[in-house]
C-alpha cells in the first residue's frame, strides 16, 4: 500500500490522546491516518508540505437534506416569532421538489455541499424525504448518490397532502412500492 506523508505541519489537531502537536507530520494509507508524530517525517510514496499550516479533522454531518427544491423561509420566520412547528414547510418544499428535474436538484445539492465543505464539513450523509412519492424519492436518492456514498431513503419524512387522513395507506406505499 502506498503511504502519503504530510510534513511540516505547524499545528496538528488529532482529537486523540496525542492532542495538539506542533511541528508535526501524519501518514495516510488507503485514505486513513495511520500515524502522527513530531520531528522528522518518515519516508513515504507521496509527500505533501503543509508549510507550517494547521491541519485538523473535518466535520461529519450525519443528518442532511441537501437535495430539495424550494425553501422553508416562511416557516423559519414564523417559528422565530414563537409560532409552533407545523409540517407545512415540508409540504411547500415537497411541491417544488416534485416539479424539479434531476439536473436542477443536482445543482442545488452541489451548491449546498460546497457551502458545507467551505465550513469544514468533509463528509455528509444525505437523506431523501422531500419527494414523498415513488418517482420523486427515487430521483432524490439518485441525486444524493452523486454527492455522497452515504444515502438514506426517508420516504416517510412526512405524510404528503394527498394522503391527509390516510396515513396508513401512505405507510403501505412507503413500505411496499417505494422500498421495492
């Protein structure tokens, strides 16, 4: 296996018993950090000079809905005034999401993913849940698969308007056709 060595790290934050290391290096194999230390860096197949920069772990966001159209700004504004939470915002975005095609959803997801990466989120899990019908949920999962390897089907995020008062029928759809 090939080793990548990152050397001349000014400050290495490890989040382990090693804590924070000054004038450090790290060794990666197969995408995983296998060693950290201070002083002269060990040999490696590839070397990266951190030039005194800080290196720290990325954040993992294990609950995202990056792929949807529309927004829930009105719901947020209402909640900021003390109004109780209602699932109305999900329904607003569900309508917009159902109308959006693959490419527009992918572009929205990529934009949101880039914003997260700029904030230090290096890995995301992406949930569906704004289509709430067979074809839309399938499309959301396909788009999410373009953004991450960790995709979660969430077809029961809410009961859609067309199933109001018939939640049992919607559960049958989710546990049947949507999952097949």
